[in-house]
C-alpha cells in the first residue's frame, strides 16, 4: 500500500511538472523597462532574464564592456535594439530562441563588411544546436586542415579565434552528422546538426556516460527499442536471446515469467555467482529469481524435488519491467568497459535505459496487441496397441503375470481407449495481451514523459491460470536557462500478479493412452476407484505471487567552471514479493478426505530494498588536437533483505485455505534479515588525439561487507587503447574502399563478491520445534574470516572495420578471461558437523573465444532498403590449474585442461544379446561398475558455437524484420526423461519400438528389453542415464522472431487527426529445425517448452 501511494504521489508531481514544461519562449515583443548606465552585456543579460531571448555577438562586432546610458519604459526589444545600434552600423536577426548581432552590409551591395583585422585572423562565434533546436554541449568546432579548435559550452555557444577568411570549419558531435561551414567574416555562425544514421556515430551508453562506437575502446553491444518492440515478449532479456555475441540466455520453462539463465562469455566461477551486473537507469537491479528463501521453487521454472514447497524455481525479476518503456539495452563485456564497476563487473554488465522525454510538441503514443501461444512441437508417442504390446512383452520378459494392481492390462481399464495426453494437458491455447500508452513533450529546457503499460498472459494448461502486470513509468528532465544546472528524475512502479499451477503438467504426458478419463459424467475429477493419480488433481494446487517493484533515480549536475562539472546520482529500488502455495484436499484421492492435515498453504515473503549514491566530478578539456575527459567519483550502496516462510496446515475446509488464521497448525520456517554494504572510489581518464588515437584508463577501489576484517577491500582497474587507422593518410590514399578501421585492445582486472552475506561469521538459526516449550538455536555456518575477493583478469583484442562507404561493417573480438581465488563452499567431511565452509579455492578457470559480427546494407534506395546482420560466438572454457586437485574433494568432478561443463560418464558398449540389457565398459575389470574408476568417458554439455542472422526489409510503408537463431550444442538424451520402457502406466516415445526382443533377432536394437522393473533391468537403465549414451546432439536452428508492420498512408492518417498509424503482426519461436527428439532443445526435459506466439496489433501517434 505504501508503494502504491508513493507511485500516485510521483504521478501527481510529474503531471504538475509536465504541465509547466509546455510553456513557450516569451514573444519577441515582450516589453522591457530599464534605466541607468550599463554595459552592453549587462543590458543583453537583462533582456534575456526578462524575455528569454539570448543575444549573441562577436567581440569584433561589438565591445561588450562599453558602457551606455539607457532609459526605456515598456519598450519592445526591437525599439531597444534600434536605439542601442543607432550609431553603430549594426543590425540583427532573430530566431525563436536567440538574437544574433552583426554588421550592416554596404548600401546597394551584397558584399558584407569585412573588418581589416580579419585579414590577419578574426574570431567566429556561434551556437550549435540539435535537430530540435536544443543546444549541444561539447560539440567540436575545428578549422579544417589545422590543429585549431574549440568546443561549445552548456549553452551550445562557442568562440573560435584566429580564423582566416574562407577557411572551412568542421562541426561535430557524438551521435550526429558532421557538418562543414565556410567562415567568410567575423559573423555569428549558427549550425544545426542532424542525428547520424551511421552506426559508427550512434550514441552508446557506457559506465557513467556515453560515447560512440567510433571512439569506444571497450567491447560493447546493444539493441534499441525497435528491436525490443518487434518481439512479443514480457521479459526484456528475452529480446536479447541470440542477438548479442558472447551472451547466451536460456529459458527455464515456457510458462509466463519463468526465470532465465544468463551467461556472458561463459562460467567464470566454479560455484558462486556467474550472473552479470544489471543496471536499470543507474540503479543496480537484482538478478536472482524471485522466490521466498524458504521456497525451493516459485510459480514457474525448473522442476525440483521438494513436495511441500512446489516444483518450480521462480519468477524472473526482469518480468517486472515493461518492455515498451525501454529505450536501449547495452551489454558491456571486456575489462575496459566493466572495470570501473570493480567487484560488480566480473561477469559483465548489462545496462537497461528507459525512455526519456524529448523537446517538441506533445506526443501521445498508444499501442495495443493481442495474440495466442501454443506448444510448437509434440513427441510422437506409442498408440494404444503399441503400448499394450510393450506391457505384455515386459511381463513375458520378466517371466511374471499381471497382478491386481496392473490396472492398465488386467481388465480394470478400457483397453480400446486412446488419449493424446500432450493434447489434453499442454495442448491448450494461451492468450497474450499487451497495451501501452505514453505522453511526452517539452521545450529546450524541460522535457517529460509519462507512460503506462499492461500485459497479461494465460497458460496452455487447463484451468484459469495467468500472469499479469501493470506498470507506470515517469521521467522529467530540466536544464536551467544558463545551461549550467541539469536534473533528471525518473521513477517506475509495477505490480505483477500471477496465479500459476504448482505442478508442471508436462510431467504427466507419459500417462498410458488407456488411462481413464480425467472427469466423470458429472464433471467431477475422476479417480477410477483410486486406480490412478489424476494429474488434474493438481489443478487445484495454486502458486500465487504478488510482486511490487519500485525504481527511482535522481541525477543532479552543475557546471562549476567551463569544462568542470559536478554530478550526483541517487537511486532506490524496492522489490517485494508475497507468495502462497496452496494444496487443498481436493488435490488428493477422495479416500483421503479425512486427512485434513493434508490441506496446506505455504506462505513466503521476500523484501529487498537497495539505495545507492554516486557523486562524481567530470572535467573535459580540449588540448590542441586532443580531448581529455577526466572522471572521478564514489559509490555508496546498501542492500537490506528480509524473508520469512510459514507452513500452515490442517484447515477445516478448502474454502479457508487462503486464510492463515484458519489453520490449526502454523510452523514458521524462520525469519532472516541480511544487510549488504558496499562502497567504492573510481576514476577514469579518457584521451583522444586527432580523432585517431584513443586511450582509456580506469581504476577502482572497492569495499564489501561480505568479507572479514582485513579482506574487505580490493583494487581493480583496466587500460584500453584504440587506433583508428582509417584516418591515417596512407590508408586514405591507398585503400579508399576501407571507410573505417579501428584496432583496439584492453587488459584489466575485475572482482566478484557474489556470495551470501555473513559467510565469514558463525551463524545460528532458531530450531523449528521447541523442546518442552522452550526455543533454541542451532549452528548453521562455520566461521572463516580469511577468504577474500575472487579476481577475474581479462584480455581482449578487437578489430572493427567498414567497407564501401560503410555498406559493409565487421566487428571481430578475441577475449581471454582468467578467474582465480575461486569463492566456493568447500565440502567438509561428515564429522565436521557442517556440509561446507566458505573458502578461496586455488584454482584458475579460463574462458576464451572468438566473436564475429558482420552487417551489410544490401539495398538502399528512396523506397527500398534491405539490411542484414549475422553474428557468431565460439566460446571455450577450461580449468587451467588447481594445485593438489588429486587430493581435494573436487578430484572426481574436474580435470585440469578440461571444461567445467564436463561430465564423467560410463562408456556405453551396446546391448547384451543374451540378457537384453544395456552393457558398459568395465575399465578396471572388477565385474562391477563403480565411480570413479569406470566413469572415464568425458563429455561436455555446452554450446560449441551460437549466433543468429537478422534481416530488415522496408518498402515504402511496409517493414519486415525476421531473426534466425542457431545453436550448436550437446544436450541430454530425451529418452532418459521417461521411465523404463514397460513399467506401469508409463507411455514411451516411438523410439522404444527399436527394442531388444527374445523372440526376434534384432542386432541393431537401440533400446534394452522391456521390463516391469526387475533389478537387473532397472540397474542397467540407471547406468544408461550415467553413460555417454545420455549425451546427444541438441543443436537447432530457429526462426526466433518475425515482424511485419505497415504504415497507413499519410492522407488517411491526417483525416483521422493522427501523426502516425501502423498495424503489425509479430511472431516468436515460429519454426525450429532440429534433430533433437524431445519437446524442445532449449528447455530440455519433461518441462513446458518455449511456446510459439503470434500477435497482432496497432500503434498510433497523436
């Protein structure tokens, strides 16, 4: 409730500010009253303060310090200037924002007056503005062919001295097209720059600032809002899947909001945090899945074995962010880009920036889409005759006859029935709805944006399950009239409400095709006299979660001196989740109706609050042909997290199961409160010389409360350098087909403290059951104050090139990351009384690889355009060193020189022609299969390479975009996710038809004999899952997404009083080409696969 109230107050404040921001500049005939003796500058400043009209002039035109006597009463600006310039041979011209003063031309002549001093060199003054007319601070103005130059101040103004008539001035600014103007006299030169469509000049968000791809020395990739909008996804990270070289994202389930696994350039740590640092509008954002600490799972995700607390691993925290509110996502990879984040940047950094208001007329954008999702692929299973034949053969092989509990073949069930359980349980249609609206606008000094979004998804299961979220995003930017003070205030609030099944019904698609109907003739759940477990009994088990997410950020900056500015950013995040996992008695057999203790509701709460303050000082100076950018700052961060879990049971009726007070038994699993404190000091020196030579130095010292005394602080840093060799004269003269070429390299260190809090202390928890009415504590962690930072050393070399006037561009990277001082929970022997102790493992893990991205402009004309981009990543991972590995507890898990992703397996040798069971190599010839002696076959479960191909085609108002993802990987044999062929009530894929049979000579059989579960067949089946036969090719090529949009003709749009109107169709996971036999090569196992989604909608601008 408090969070909602805060959001409403912020909304009211923003509406107030947005109204004020629409005020226009005062008209030019505003009346002025002034009397006394003043300098010209003082008079002009007074006019500016009263009217908003800025008066610009050159010192060669007018002496600003000359004193004059004035007396004006309610005079217009025109009258004031006419009087002041009456005997000065001066005139003026006016725009909406300012007035320029210049000398009059000779009478009856178009030749301007030239000051004699200009022959030896004169001063040129002016203003540089953006496409909206706003001032551009830091724009460069250079005399072409010389080293002379200057930069604009925060008002966009500049003065360049020593200009000779007819020299050419080049005006450039990051992200804008460079312009050239000819300087003829000591006049005012006003230059308006347009946003560049050259990708090299696109603005790129980096740590604590911005740059362009042209001058960037780090390894950074990004996607923009258009790419995100073209995908029907509710989690913005899913829009990155396959598009960023080096970034591999995997969905854990096809359920809405399910958690994601994110790995950037592999696994650096053996045991602890491998997730990147996420920054949302300057505020660190949690990456761990959202569940209460006391739930093994949440509402969706990967299966677990915990019966009480669910079968799933949680919600993605990024599902709380509205994709329609995001402007861009940047992925920072190498040391040069991430070292300034110190201990938080070991696994890379992902920066999410939300949309901002822009100056200009009010803009109202509304878009709405709706669609559906379905499981795209089914496993071909045995039909009824095949299933019954398998069961009878299993009994025959085992030499036994069906018993009274073998209901599927003893006559209890209808043996003519056939049910496609994939169709019944996961064959439904999930509905998708997304809506977004925003209003933005402002003038050159104040801009605002207010947006709201709503998204709802249902599931493919039976039942009214859903996940829905609503959010509001607010932003206000303001710049003072003198351009020295700036502020940026942003806030967002979202509420995510999900009611999802506690069980993934995909696990029940293995039911026999003869299994009775799920509902009886009266519409009640059918248990067929307790002869089977009705999977829809779990339809009454609900996993409900309500998540509130508030993010606020305030930036204040002030220009202390020309080029010197002070800045402070303050951020706050409050993420709160309340969870309830309900299991009513109706989920069980009717014969259990007297066991009221089975009615349970698990309540959990997770509350996370984070604040961060980062003061900064920034100094920018031009030095001859160079530009120096110096940054120094600090970080103070504080995280507070509290969790509680309770198990309520023995409700008198299912109707009261949502009310914890109605439970006869309530057991608290504990209350935890943790606080994480972090501080740091950082600096960055960036120097560019002659637009060719680039140098970037960063350093940081961090302190973390997760380490003990004497180990809390660490030093990190990096050096990055670049050489734009295409600017060299020998390249311009001899290789004109190369339009851009840059060689860059970086080296540095980052740290990692992604472990649980208080690991260096001995900790205790309250006992769950009091003894004789008295509570107590028990130890949960053994102390070790001597472990320290995990350190990652990163090296990278990159080559960026463009050819044929940037029609073809290429980025190539080689990287090598080595992680040492590994933070692990070191296993302890049983007699120690604890399972693990936090420890620094003396092991070095290396991740290295190649990344390549090639883009091309295939067609570019007035009406038709076709662009393509392809990327590929080839990662490698291995354990470089581990002193005394052979005597450690990890000796059977890792091998020096091999990947961390290896599995040590038995070697499958086939099927015994006499017994019909699987056989495996007995390496030590002791007639038994034992670990580790016989587990010598090494297989790597990892991606060998991955990437994608994007094509964007436009013809007039038609826009087509599609993306193809490809992954070469090893996965798990889908056959092993099913129980042994021949056991009760367990159907199988048709692959089991290639079985060994005592009746037939079948030398090519791939499946052992059918069995009801005798000891020898059960053991061989278990060994099969631990052998190299369990590793299969799980590679795939997938049409990941496609979009088609059409812009309605302007004539129709104007008639409808709109600025723009588009209709669109979006698709996700449309086609998959794979040899994998399971439901999905991405989400492997008996879990709901990624869904095929198709939606259609409309987007309009008012």
